[in-house]
């Protein structure tokens, strides 16, 4: 019997490692997967070493550890988001939004100062260009030179902002543009003058007060009542719509409602919308006594509703 057991052990040694029979010591689990009770009470684990190490961990303890680890990893994120959502409401904004908002409010920011500096430089350059154009409009007696100067003025106004156009500049441009808009012998000059007026009111709405002071509204109404050139009349409607936003009473007193609606059927749909928009701007500031000049336009308004 001893020889057989010795031969059997020798035969097992010759077998590969994965086919050898496992002993009770090899089947013991490592200390890293020992039960939580053994880790929490080392004295009891020493007394029952064989029983605690030989028993595999239960599924409940494994699932408990997994749930604990998952909850521990998800808890900080959920708490942070929950506090953000349930906070005062200002914390729900992203950090980028608050960063850019702070940039808008902080005047000490280098980017803010550089932007302001660039705007000041551009405004100073525009003032010089406006001065040159005004001088040319005053000195030029030829219509071709006036047309070139008006074209440059339109281009400059199209890129200008309200900050680059001062009240003094508007006061200088208004009488010149109104004078050029009344040159019936030169329709191209009239067209560019009305276009410059439109761009000026669009870039600087307060310039409409200086234009009204120089009787621009009667000049616009005259071109709309007696239409000779369709493109000039369309430009007059656009200029009238800009001026009616800030000077509705002046437009009402000059009969702008009837002038805008008189030949509305001859214009395209987009120009008709512009004419109606001018009438709406005027009617917003309509006096309570309902003047007779408005009552004359009621039949025409009723025709448009039909």
C-alpha cells in the first residue's frame, strides 16, 4: 500500500499543473476576499481561522460591496448636481456663462480696455472721414462730384454705429442731405440723398430730430404724392418708416399717412409692408382728438383690409 501511494504521488507530480488534484490548502480563498465580519473583528477571525477562511464570501456581501462602491462613486456627483439645481438659481448657470458675464461687467479686464480702445480709434477715424465728405458736399457744385460723395457717405453710414455719430455731426449732415434730396433735376442725386438719410436714421435714430427740423418729411411726402421715379419713391418710403419711429407726430402733421398709402398698389409686397409699417408707427402716437388729416385716410385703410 505504501508503494502504491508513493507511486501515485509520483504520477501526480508528473501531471501538468492544471490537472493535478487540489488540496484543501489550495482551495482556501485569499485574505483579500475575506468576509467583512472577519475584517471588522480580528480577534474572532484568529479563533476560527479554518471556518472563516474556508467559507467563500456570500452573494449578499458581494452585492452589498458593489452597491456601496457604486453609491459612493455616484453620491458626490448627485449631491453636487442636486445642490446646484435646488440652489438659488444663479448656480445653475454654467461656469462659462458666468465668466463671460463677469467680463462684461469688469472694466478692469484687459480685453475690455482693448475693445474700448479699438472702438475709440475707429470712431475717431470715422469722424475724420465724415468731415472730409461734408466738406466735399459743401464745395462740390457738379452733380457727379456730389454723387460720388453721397456714395461714399452711404458706404460709411452702413458700417457706422450710434456711438460714432455725434449730435454735431447729425446737425451738419441734415441740412445738406435735405438740400440734395430736393434736387429734382438730378434723380440719381435725389436717390442717393434719400438713401443716405435712411442709413443715417438707421445707424443713429436721434438724427431724425435734426432731419425733421430741416423739413425732411414734407420733401418725402412730395416725392410720394407725385411719383416720377419708382426707385426714388421706394427709397422715400424706407426713409419715412425710419423717421416715423421717433417722430410720428411730425409725420402725421405733414400728411405722411396719405402719402404712404396713396400709390401703395404700385409697389412690391415688401415695399407695401414698409408703407404700412410707417402708418402703424404714426398711429401709435395718434392724438386723442383724432385730427381731420387722419380721418381722411380711414377709407384708404379700409380698402387695404378688404
